């Protein structure tokens, strides 16, 4: 695989792994569209990377599939609110690979969540 940023720019779309219904993401009962903080964050990153003609694809992941989807390039960006740990930097258990994390964007008193 090439670098994710190059792949996203070549495809013209950002595929974001997002949780189902957990308070930060859910389906709007009227429109049936997914909405919430993680959706807005995905759109913001896409607009920054791709410009005003950005496209996003929201892919629902869960606790057991999120890192596997990211390692397998099924998603480009995981917005799940995971805690950044040294283990996940170097050797995440489910995939055996390491990941890069953003600075925290959400503090809940129990953990720091980053992209």
C-alpha cells in the first residue's frame, strides 16, 4: 500500500470508520442519515485534505472490527474515541501492527480520545 493520504487524494474520498449508535454517532430518525460529532469530524478532515469538493464514506465499525478495518485499509481514518496507548503505537493486539494517533480531541474524565 502507498501512504494513506496519497490514496485518499487519488480516490477523492475519505473513508471513515465510525461507531454505530453510541451518543457520538447515530441515525437521524427523519432523514435516515448518519449524524453526530464523529460524522462532523470526518467531514472536517475530508474538507481539509480534499478541499470544498470533498466526499466521505462512513463505514460503521465496532469494538472488534475497528483496528482490523484500519490495518486492512477498509477505512482511511478511524474516529472511534479510542485511548492512545503505547501498545497501540507499536503492536495492537488484534492486528499485530502499530497505529498513529492524533492529539486528543475529546476529554470525558475517564480517557482521552484521539483520531
